[in-house]
């Protein structure tokens, strides 16, 4: 079983790229822990090709749950897959839907980071840019705490 961390998002759509930015910032630490880092961006086919049965995944993506920007949520992947009825998201077919469709047997979590603005820009919103160090630390701690038992 491999532990993999997949960053999802569109880096040219402001806060939608938060998953990619967090993965890029945490990449050295994650690799040091033996975690494979995958920049899935908006290419769900590529991300899916990197997932093997038995993997333990952390999928990091922006969310829009209408909560405070920068809020981090942790959802078990199996719960997300069971509740996932919509086939498409902004990122083509969603990765959770593709995992379910292809019958991948995996475990892990979706780490969501609440966005503030989705718009054409290579920069994060001021709010997420300011909170980025704290977001990265909180995401790192969630990953660290959840791989100790893996």
C-alpha cells in the first residue's frame, strides 16, 4: 500500500488552485515521509492513472461550502464517494466519481480548503495568500496524524 497526496485545482483560476499551492509547499516534507506527491491539477484522468488498489490517498482541493475562506474540512473518501451523485465538477468528471466508476479500492481523505474567489488570476485571493502558511501547517498536521495508523 502506498500513501499518495493528490493536489487538485486550476492554478489560473485564483483560489481554485489552492490544492496545488498547498501540495507544492508541502512537497519536500511529504516526500521525506515517503508520501508520493501527485499534481493532478484539472486532469482527473492523469490523477486516476496514478491510483492503485490499496492506496491510501489524501486529495487536496478547494471547496465552496459557504463557510469562512481558508476553513479546512476533512472528509473520508469512502463517505464522499458514497454520497457523490453528480458526475461532473469544474474539473471534468470529479476524481471521487472516477474512483467509484473504475471500482478503485482505496482509503483516505479529501482535505478541502474553502475558497474566497474564483476568477481568472494566477494569484490567490488576499485572504488565502495571507493564510497560506497556516493552511499548509494545518494540512500537514492532518496528514501526519492520519498516516500514523497506516
